[in-house]
């Protein structure tokens, strides 16, 4: 397969962020037929637009010194282990909160100084008809060295997380974003 990568450069040619497209079978890529190109372009358009919005948000919230150096880029890996739409909801909400904090959030490693992912587990809790949900947000350097974790624990009614996470994902990601930011700051200022 082929995975197209799109890099956004500023006017001086400095990289601002990167995003990867969906995988395309090699034969379809080589044939370069219009339906394949249309699908690749459609996928790329949405991802590049999201990257541009994230960069704009990062610049709007950055100090003059940070603007000169360029905003920190964070690779956001999809959350894993959550029931229902939890993996997608947690990942999407964290992307929004980290972008609002001034980070350029991207889905590939190219140029990212840090990476963040979430591991979710849901197990029965001691109380009847409740479950304990544990979310570990793991922050690492580009080389994979773990810098820290942000841990969230809560009990919810059994089955509550089997469908749409909605407000639960919003609140969890909002709280996690502050912890992720603190881990990154601690790493930058040992």
C-alpha cells in the first residue's frame, strides 16, 4: 500500500505540520485513475484543512517567542480499548483541546517532538451495576521514551460507555489536556 503524506510549509519553507492520508493499494496508486485520485483528494482536503486550523489556533495562543520558534507539534495516536465510540471521541476531543492550548496536533510522526495516546480499560466495579473506567494518557518523546502519564479513574453505571461517549469524552479530554501540557512542560524544563 501507499500512504500519501502532506506537509504544510510556511512562506519561508519551514515545516509547520504534517498529516498522513488513507492507505491506497499500490495498483490503484500506480494506475492513477480519476476515482482513486478523487478519493485521495477528498480525504486529504479534510485532513489538511484540520491541520491548518490547528496551526492557526496554535499561533493565536502562542507567545511572541514561541511564534518565532514555531509551535510544538504533537503526534496524536488513536485511543485504544474503549467501548462504543470512545476511541474516536476521546481522540477527537483531545485534538481540539491540545490545539486550543497552542500545539499543532498531527497524526504522523514527521516533525513532532512529542506523541500522545490513550489506553482505556473498563472493568466491573465493586458496587453493583457499575463499571470502573481507567484512561491512561501516555506522553512520549519522538524517540518513544515515555515522559509521563495522566491517569483518570471513575465509576459509571454499567453499560453507560457502550454507545456514544459525548460529554464524557469532552470532560475526560478537557481534563487530560491540562495534564498532557504539564508533562510536556516538565520535559522541556527539567
